C-alpha cells in the first residue's frame, strides 16, 4: 500500500484505522507515511475509509488559514478527504502478506479466505482428525502484533522434530520447502502477516507433550500464540480422553465448535471414521 504524498493532507484519519500501527505522520514530510516493514497489506486503510476527492491544495490552504485563527478543519473521521491511498501491485513474495492478512482474499493453495484453512470445523466431511487422534491449530499473531515467518518456522521446526504430521490443506504447509523438517521457503522468511495458523495432528496420548512443546517454543517468539485442540466425541457426544488432559494442564474448557455429523464425507482419501459419528472441536 502507498500513500500519494501529492494528495495527502496529513489529516491523520488513516493512522487510526491501520490495525498494525504502520501509518504515521512524518514530521518532516508533513504527510502520512507507511512503514513498509510493518504493513501487512491488509487493505483496511484502503477499504475502511470513505474516499472523497477534495483538491489537496485547497484543503491544505483552508487548514493552514483556519489554523491561524486557532480553528481546526478536520474531515469526518472515517474519510480520506483526498483519496490518497494507492494499492501497490504486489509481487511475490510480498503478495503473501495480503493473502494472510486481508480476510477477503482466498489463499491460492486452498481456495479458502481468511487464514486459508477450515481447521477441524469441517471434520464431519473432511475426516481430518480420526478416532484416537488429536488435531492442533497453532495460531500466531493478531491485529496490532502480526507475525514474521521466521517465527512461524521456529514452531514448525520444533513440531517436525517431534514427529507430528502437518495438515496438507493448509497455507503454511503449502509454503514449506521441506515438510519433513518443517522448513519454510527461504524467500518468504522476510515477510510479516497479520496472523497465520499451523495445523498438525498426532495421537491423543501425545496431547500433553505437544502442548508443553508449543508453550516452550512460544517463549522464543516475538508474537502471541493461541492453541486450539480438536478431537472426536464418543457415541454419546462426550469426550473423556483429551478433556481431562487439558483440564490437568490448567485449561478451563469450553466446547467451541461442534460438528453433529450430518455432512457427507467428501474426503475420499481420508474418510471419516464410522465408529464414532459425532466429531467435535474443543
Ligand atoms: S486519511 Fe488521507 S489525507 Fe488524511 S492523513 Fe491519511 S492519507 Fe493523508
Ligand atoms: S494495508 Fe493494512 S497494514 Fe498496510 S498501511 Fe494499510 S491498514 Fe496498515
């Protein structure tokens, strides 16, 4: 994203809409400026502000003149008065930033918008997590924080070393040059995104080990990490294997999303298990 300095009148409206705090008023230029390292190409500034096409020279003149009388001329707070934002034509690898940060853009690898994955939300049709297995979503970043791929790689390295399997239909997995070691493509390591999700699964008996490992690696990351755990309920809709482990680790459990098993299995490679037809996610 770019701000055209010929058009910007330094009203400052855009500095409040950037979720990454990447826009600032440059005191020397007296124009809004984007910190390219911190900008994750989410388009919130471009899409979030209404656009007016007031002539920049006139707006500057009016603002300067009124300032002499200690009167401020400010546009409405949700408006860029001079339509100064100009989206860049994003090339590889910078385009990765937008794919992970603008929720309206579908990921090329999965066709899914947002972070590009449905996790186990669709487990009743995808059958990703089977009986005896536990799926984890390790989510990095948030608005205001973001995450660099170098930090994601520290986690994927640790998970690969622990011998878990990465979900194939996941955008982070699709950016690995070596899935066996969890190594990401070299050319994206200098990119920052709003947030991303690493998806893994393993057997239920390794639940505690993996959570402890995530906690350990997280200490070395310059971002925030959330972990989601998905597993299958028994025939009564209960889950008494993974839940006690999570409670022992200090988590207060809420059942977040539940699949009730009405979907038609579409994943022919990995059909949903028939023994326990009520998959759920915690
Ligand atoms: S909202 Fe538009 S005119 Fe105002 S500071 Fe931002 S880019 Fe400049
Ligand atoms: S594209 Fe997003 S991150 Fe970049 S300057 Fe605009 S709002 Fe901020």
